[in-house]
C-alpha cells in the first residue's frame, strides 16, 4: 500500500499495480482495498489498477465528514494529485454510490463507469421499495456498537447467496479479504452507515453521460436487483449485466467471469 497525503495531512492509502490506462476500484462499506487483491493481479497486465482505502478504512486516516460529497472530494483530490485522466472508475456497493457522485462532479476525468451491486438509495421509503428497511440498518448500527467484529463477520457472510461459494472458498475469503483482515475504524463504519441511511441520488443519475456497465447479482440480499435495473434504466449510456444465482459480491464468488466483463468493457 502507498500513502498519499492531503493538504490537511490526512493520508489516503492505496494499492497500485500495472501500467496502461487507469482503472480505479472503490470498495464497499466496512471493507478495504484488500477486497480487490485478485482483481489487481488479474487486470494489471492491461491496466494501471489503483484501489484506495476510503477514509477510516484500511490504512487511510479517518475523516470528520463521511457524506458522499466529502468522500468524493477526497478521491477527486487524490486522482488530481496522481494526475489521473481517462479513468475507468469501478465502484462496488457504497463505492458505487461514491463513483456516481464522482461522475457527477468530474465527468471529464472518466471514460467508463462500472457499478457493481450499486443503488442510488440504500434505504426504503414511500417512493423507493428497492432497499433495506431503516429499522434493519439501525439494528446493524446497534450491533456495531455492541459486537463490532462479530457484526462485520455476519454482514460479510450475507454478501453471498445460498450455495454461491464453497465452504473452502468462503473460508479463504474470510481469511484474506473480509473486514476481519483490515477492519475499519468503529466511528468511520458508523458514520458511513449513516451516510447510507440518508443519501439519495435518484435525481442526479439521469444526467450522467458516461458509458456505464451496471452489474448486479440477482440474489443480492443487501441491495435488491431492482435497484440495479433502476440505475440501468435511468443512466443515459448504460448496459445492464444481471448475474443469475449470485449475491452482493460477484467478483469474489465468480472472479474470472467478473474480471472478463470488466476487461471487455474497459478496453
């Protein structure tokens, strides 16, 4: 991991491998750039792959503000500091929400947008049925305060549908890429979860004119597949790739298939 320092001395930690056009990978809530280790190995022969840790996650310094705008600002400054352009930007789960905000703020830097298990709104309301009940998200927050590690372990296990991964593969993932490997700071996880509770990007997605691949597992128990269908229907230049039988993290359960889709879209 490499450190990049902001003007306020906060450090954004990131992994980098390969050369060629930049491919930036944004991880999801409570995870770290470690989740993309296999992707970096697989894709670094064709792209310059970069995977930052979000603030308060992995090796990155905590932030005072975990709103989508603040997180996007940190990453936008990091991309400018590394002089990245013509970026293929991939966001998974919460990373996809941040990618949507980055695409709205700095479309000139992006050539492709990839959204994996992404939603414009995480929590249900009267006009949005394609999310989790707010009570369930608050229950998750209470679990983090009482049993932080165990709650993150449970959340990680929920990312896979029944029989999606073998017991051996699940054990490997738990030992190598789960939150237990590089856990987020408690306050960062709680603050980012609050951002998920209240953020809503439905009004802005229709204006994003960046070629976009929307990938969504049909058995996703965290973000319903209907949210992916909504995004693909609203984004002006999008293509929807549904993944039968897969859950919230298809690039972990079916890495070769996922990486091939990413590679073909990013070329």
